[in-house]
C-alpha cells in the first residue's frame, strides 16, 4: 500500500494510505483519547472523544472514523479540541457513579484517567446529574457484574461479544437516558452468555467487572504471563498475583489467543489457591494414607519398585505420564522409566484421545499433528468440523471458526450426530449415525471423484495409492452412504462440492473421529479426503486434529509413549536405540511397551505389579471404570504424584504433592505444535515440588541420578535428542513460542506442515472399508451412548470442580435425551434416570433436548458421582489401541417421580 | 410453545427485517410479550435474545407486562389538560387504586395517558379500548368504570390478568 504525507501538529508524517486519522496519529506516536475505539473492534464513532481539528473543515472531526487524505493538516491539541473533549468527559461524569474509591476498575479505568487529565474534580464540573442514575448492579451471572451506573454506552462489550467471540449475546436495551447493555432478557443470567469475559477485558470503565471482588488494586499486584492449564489451545494468560495468591486472570494479547480466553481460562484457576492442595508426601500405613517426609516417601517407592523389578523383571513395572504436566517433566518421566527402571511401559492419556491420530496421520503424511496454525483457520474459505464440539472443548478455536464464518464469509460444514452450537453458524449440518464416519467420508470422496473435483495434479505428484483407494471408494455411492449413515445423499453431495472447490478448505476433527475401534481408519479417511482434493500443505488448508489437553501434544512429542523415544523415534529401530543408550548411559529395552488400557489388563493378569502415575486420574478418565478400579486395587504397589487427592491418588500406597502449572518453569506444546513457556507465578504450597524435581529425586533413589538445575537445562537435553525440537531453547520462547519442526536454533519454526513434500515423502492414500462400531444397540440395550465434555468442566474435574463459578454454571452430571425418547420412557426434564450398559450403571439427571438424535444418549464424563466411564466400552482400535469411548449400547430407565428423584 | 402461538407466527419466512412484525403478532396474541415469546422469536429468527429484548424496550408500543382487559387512555393533550384532565386521572387512580402505567390486581383495567386523541372539541376525553368518552367529569368517569366492572362480573367469572388477555382484533 502506498504511503502519503500528512501534517500532524505542525510536523510532517509519512503514513500508510487508507488508515484513519486516529491510526495515523497512533503510528506517529501522538496520543488521542478514545473510549469507544478499540483496535480489535469495528469503528463505532460514538464517544466523540477523539475529535481533532482538520484544516478546511469547520467542525471538529472524530479521528477514529476520518480517513486521511494527502496533505491533510491535523491539529490534535488545540484549546478548542481540549475544550470539546473536556465537555464530553464532563457530560459522561454527570451520569456516572463516581465511586472510584471502591470501584473494581480504579487504576485501569479509562474514564478515570481522562477525568484526572482534564481536571474534572467535583467543583469544576459544569454538569452535575441527579443521583437517580445510581442503580443496583446486575450480579446474576456467576462470573461478572454489570453496573449500569458506570456504563458509558461505548458498546465495546457488544462488539467484543459479536465480533471477537462471534456470540453476540450482549445488546443495547432501552431508550434515551435509560440506555444500557444487557446480556440477556432483563438479567444477565437469563442468556446464552457463557462467561468468557471478553467484554470485561475490553470494558473501559468498571461497568463490567469480575464478580468475585479482587480486593487488590491494579498497581499493587504482580502480573506474570504464563500458559493456561486447560485445553490444547495454549492461551497465553496474564496472572495477577498478590501476597502469594492468584487474584485474577486476563488474556494476554499475543498469539494464539490475542487477549481472548474462555470461562475456564479466565475464572477457572482458583484451584491453585485451594486449601485441599496436597502439601506433604503421604504413605499408606495400616491402610491409611498418613503424612511422611520426602525421604521416607521416595525411599518407599524406590524400595518397592526395586523389589518388584528384582523378582519379576523391569517389564512388571509401568508408568503413566501426563498430558497435564510440562514437556520437561514428561521427558524425565519416560527417561526414568526407560533408563532407571528399564521398561518401555510408559504411556499417558493421549492413548484415550488421539492415539489414532498419531498412528493414522503418521501413516498417511509421516507426522501426526495439526498441519496448520490456529490463526490460519480464520482465513480458511471452508471449514469442515467433524467430531469436535469446538466451542466447548477448544473455546478460543471455536471463536476463530465463528469469526471465519461471520467476519470473513467462510463456509462451515458440521458433521456431527449432536446438534452442537457451531451448527448455528453452519452452511450445512450433516447428522451421521454414531460410528459411521468412514462411510460418509468415503461417500464424499465418491462424489468428488465422480464429479471430477479431485486435484489430479496433486494426486499424481504428491501421493501414492489412488487406484487402490478408488476401488473401495467407488462402492460408496451417496445413496448407499445414506443407508449406512442416514445423511441425505443430496446434502452429502453439496458438502463434498463445497469442500473440494473452496480455495482453502481445512478439516477440524477431534474425539468424535478418534475414539472408535475404527479410530485409525477414520483418521486415514480424513487424510484421504484432504489429499485427493489437494486441500493440504498450504496456508489455512489441511488436516487439523485438535488436541484435548494443554500438553498432550508435548507429552507425545517427548516420548511418553510405549513405542517411541522423544521425537517419535521408534524403540525398535537399532540406530535409534543406540543413540539413546549412548545419551542416557544405560542399556535400554527395544521391546514396545504396554498402552494405558493394556496396562490395566495386565495388572489383572499379574503382568504388571508396580505402577507410577504422574498427574493422571484413570479412576474417572478411563473406559470401563469397574475394571480400572479392580486393577488399581489389585496392583501390588501404586505411587501417584498429583496436586490434589484425586480418586486415583486415594487408592495409592504413596502420594507425592506436586506443584501446579502456575508454580513451576517449563514448557507446554499446544495443539498447533507451538512450544510455549510456563513461568513460576506462585511458590508451591507446603512441601510440594515440581514434578521434574520429584522425578530427579526418585530416579536418584532408583540408582540413576539426574542432575538438572532448571527446566531450561532439561529442554537443552530434549533438543539434542529430538530432531523436531532441535532448535528449541527456553530463551527463544519469551515472546511467542516456536512451532515445531524447528531443526536448529536459528530456524523460525513451522507455521504449516507438508508444504512441498509430506514428512514421509509421498502422501499415502489408504483404502478404508466401513466397519460398524463394536457394540450396536439391541433389544436389551436399545440406545447409543456417546460421551464427551462440556465447556465448564475439564476432564475428570480435579481442577474445575474446585472452582465455585464453574460449579454454579454446571453443578453436576446429566444425560441428554431426545424429546421423543423421553416421552416414550416417561422421562421429564430435570428428573432422574438410570443408564445401564453391559459394564455398569449410573444415575443421573435427565435433560430433554433436540441436541441429540432420537435413539441416542449423551453424557459428559467429568462427574465422578455419575461417571460416564462406568458405562463406556474398552474395546480397542487394533492399531492405535484407543478405546471406543464414543459408542456404546445402553438402556435408560426412569427413577422415581420427577418431583422426588431418588 | 402452544400451537396457537406457532400459528400466529405463520408469516415468518426467514426474511430479514421481520422482527417487529413478529413481536407485534406476539403482542396481539398475548396482549403483551411474554418471556417465552422472546425466546421463541429469538430462536426462529436467529437473533440473540438480548437484541430482541433491546428492540422491545426501544419501542413504546411493546409491553413486557400484561395489560388489563380494558385499557384506559386518558388524554392529557393541551385541550384536555386545560379542561382539567388531571382531575379525571386523579379520580381513576382513586377509583381503581392504580397509578399511571399500572394494571389493577384483578387484571381488568390498565391506566395510561396519551398526548392527544384528536377530538379536542369533546375535551376532556378518554378512550377505553375502542370506545371514546367525551366531556367527562370525575363523577362520570367513576360511573363508567363501575358500569364496566358490573357488566364484566355479570358476563364471566373474574380472572387474573395475563395470558387470558384479549384475542387479536377483538
């Protein structure tokens, strides 16, 4: 864009053509006050504070909506301008409840700053309103407070909710002097507001504030940037700390979230302050867990593991690493298991979410991770979302998808058995029968190839196996697919055409694709679809599995898997084995270890006798809980490191208190392969230690000393052994993090994968035939049960269920059932029902809703008192060993009357 | 949502700019706009609930509270005002124990004022539903109100205000 010269306050400035006067002033370093203007939002031009003099114009011009013209002469600080601004602030104050002494916003309030700047003390104000504008604030939302008497109607919140979050739940209500904003009908709670708090962050005054009074002033707190502990988006947060307590969280304005975050990120970190945090090591004595010293606890673990190893061999011990702790800690954990204990029996809960992605995408492309960056999704022209309830599980990515649709006109295709919230924004919604994904994907490819929309050049140059693929795909005509999936043939055709012909199509998928006995097949099919249309290897276009946990990508990357060392280097490869034996100075096992579900099975057969678990809670997260419970009771020795006495820790022989994410240094790797930094925001409570320090102690006690002075030092070791992390150092990560692959310290990182060639060379098209789910409904168990997550809780709830506001939003478990089924079974909304499968039975609250299809039931798995995983099927995908958590056959029975419950 | 209400919304065909007609038809049906109608209209039009609420609160024609079966519009325009319309209002407030804008507890009357009814020669004037009463005195007003109350009690048992309000076009 060309540059032009304008004159601001008597000096020439060269600025980009097409910008506004306000932007030009900003780039020239000249401050212009503005209340309704915010760089992230569309222009409102309503506060008039930014007025300036422009030569040739009689009236003052609002700088925020006035475009610059060549040779424009602007004056920003004349008496006339100052007088006009002063009047505006004066008028705003006339109807403003100026209780700055106790206002939540004091110190960061933009109106307060202006009032001070323009000297508008009570005596010099020309406009004094009556007092009747002071009203009681609306405190009906669990997380925020709206105080009308401090609202200046700048509409930033309305635009933030609509334009940034894509939700649009806030609107202006009433008329003239009564105008205010509302998040619902009359009251905030009576709305679809999900509490993300974007509006609070952008409010210039104290009108919208955090409901739980912080009680500390902006200037008294220490603000530390770190990474969020919840989902795989890896939001950068600014944590406010005062006297060793976390008092507030804001979104940090950097990649990948640019200031946004979700209700969990903003309001869900209270758990670090919880009195229930583990503060001392505990060992089981006479059946009771009692406090012990670190030396005693570590000594006990070491002696038990040594004993088991000596009598039954190293492979009778297994370890569960964690997708919730840092890369450095997962690296040390697997190093300890492999070098100190001598077994490859190390796995973590990625087995339960994206094992099939790692297996499937590695087979198809050569590397199993999100191919594109989060930010690129905003500019995709078509987004196909399947098996991902993105707005609840990855809320910030959900908002980016909504923005792509609302602000940039992307077409959104949702393929999901549930009517998830994204359906509201979708161009097309295809409701498939649960577990029939291979069929509809093959059907789409059938349409694409039959109608000649496939990318012949891409197929010829970049892939192999097209003819074999076509042999299978040709059988999946849309009509046959309709029989299998219930997706109308016409809709499938339309979706196929949109996906294939859009300039940049991106596929987003998650657990709905992976958690099946055909999980790997599903992933291969998704990869096929992207490859035959050439929708991969370019910006905004590719295959994007959303990783669930904050560091599930990293835990896999650094080798917390039974078949690979860090960087997905196979334990069975002699060259790799030699490299690690040399680096770690021990003989290592070249035998693939056991996976999560296999470990539980082996315990039952006495194959596994000792188990070390770091920050995982299989007693809620794993399928077929009755079986897990039995295994954990039977295992000879169980040691758990955690931040709380989780359901699993309560069964352990030794429990070690760990530092939370906010109490240590380290790195996470988010879903877009970005290695991001964790800072020590708070000291750990009591005697708790970061997991990496615990592992160092334990490994030393096992006769394999580890000496690291910092997490950064551990990262240097990871980089030396892991080609995709070779260039990563903590010192590089302070601003934005680095996306792997990053082969050397000067490499900038990789925004999107597979640009000119796939990691494996040619992309491999795998012909995949349709196989039905392991367990289908029958007379005895007539419903299809599916499980998943909700926005307000995280995984097994160890953290979120200790946060008051989140519990207010979602106090307990429930099941969703279709109105027609509810009528047949005489179930009422809010009543109780029993859900039973071949593996177990739970009682829960009934929600009658059209979100689920007839014949289907959905249950979130966060709630231990109604644990969905008592019901789920632990049948495994033969390749990835991922259990089929998404489909089980169940029956539903009413309990008692709707009034009484039972 | 009851069948009848869905029927009232027949004219919505997904076109933009239909929100106000929909709100009018809901108000015609219920006599006011109940909360469930706001939710329903927000849902069928894909408009956020708060935006629908914003539109309702912007226009004075929309009501969020039920109206009485008899809506009294006392004219307080210039001609009526100088003819002591204030006395009529005082008499009604006293007779019905209700303030301007309010509805009697039995749901029978709602008292409102208007700026002009366009028949200044009959000042002071009021309308009760579609019927106009002119050259009024406080005593005449009380008589009219008592007569309505008597007729209403004779025709049907008393009902509470709310969704039993008048049918559209009645």
